């Protein structure tokens, strides 16, 4: 069914990609932070994204740059065709990329048996391990301690104080956890920042594409494990050793990897608390409780 924005999206697409003739256009009801349209063109299918939350063009340029770096290292990703930094009709940016066929792992997951889920976990382990093998091209990435402390300070400043444990105690426990890590293993890597089932496409039972690098950055690679554990392995623990074996084959695990994952769980809980305070406040107390539980285990 056509929407009021369809003519606007068609015009933006025609101006941004004049080489492509649009054969049809329809809105795609998918995703959480953007509105989407699929365009059939004589240059193949294109996906038009209208960001609804983070609408900073610089953020979108960083998304495209991170995706390009991943592609240069053999990670299957989407290809971006154009960025319109600001269109006055929609009062914001528009992002255009090639459309990738396939179902998200989230859409398929419930219908899969254990062996099929384990096959996807193996693919995820290999892809995430290869992603985490990508080092920054220069020495500009912050070291582990400074990056964690900076992130922690920013998150605590945005948290709801009456829901969290004492901020000073959280900082002290984090400093202790950092002091126990092997500095020689604290090498920054390209992290995705949003690894959960909706961000993996599947074709013929195998992971075919990694989506949405909008939170990607160079940091300690185990920061990615917080969301993986919460959204995949807490509910499917049989997949975790399969994932880890494939991951370690692509990117060997340091001796202190479990302590690094434990620290990632704290940062994930705190970041989700801050995120949901803004977008879905009813979920913020759940993640604040996870921060309290982490602190109780490190007192």
C-alpha cells in the first residue's frame, strides 16, 4: 500500500542515484531505528533507509566507513550507494544501499532445530572472529583502560542514579577488573557493537551477511560479547562452545578472555540501561539490576 512518503523517497532516490531507473517502490516494515523502502531498479534492488533515531550525517559516514573496512577484510556486508546528508522534505538524512536477499536469523531462529542453530553459531563465531582480527590502520585507537574509563564515565553520567548501585563503587570495581587483565592482550580490534540475531542475514541455512555497523568502533574486542551472550547464548547455551571454537580458530583467545567478557557484561548492561532510559524507559530498571548484580559479584 502506498504511503505519503513514497513520492518523497522516489524523488530522493532518483536524485541520489540518477543512473538507476526505478521500476517499483514499496515500504518495508522492518528494523527498529529506521524506516525502509525497497526499490526495484534496472540496476538491481536498492534499500532506502530513513533514520529515525541517530540522524547525524557524520554518524552515518562512520557507519559506511566501518562497513567498507569490514568488506575489505572479507566480511560479507552490504554495499552503500549514496548518502544524502539532509533532505529538507524529510528533515534529515537518507541512506541508500544495495538490498540483500535473505531472512534475518531472528526471523528463522524459532523454527530451527539444535543442529541448524549450532550451524549458525559456528558461522557467527567465524565471522566475528575474522571481524575482530581487523586492527586499526594507525595507533590512534585508545588503550583499553582509557576507553573503558571514558565509556564508563559517559554512561554513568547518563544513568538514573536512584536505580543504580553507587557510581563510585562501580568505578572502583571496574578499575580493579582492568588491573587484573594482561596488558599485552589489550589490542584494539574492529567491533560491531550490535551483534544479535536481527543483524545477520541467512540464506540456505548459513549466515550470508552482517548488517548495521552503525555502532562499530575500534576497542577491546570482547565488548561485543555482552550482547551476544544476552541475546543468543543465555537462551541457547549449547551454541556458545560452537561459537567459541570457530571464533578462536579465526582469532585466538587470550588466557584472560573470560575476565574480559565479564567486564563486557557490565558495560553492556550499563549501556542498555542508558539506551532504554531514552527510548523505552520500562526496560531501564532491568539493566540497572544487572549492574547491581555485577557489582555484588565484584565487591
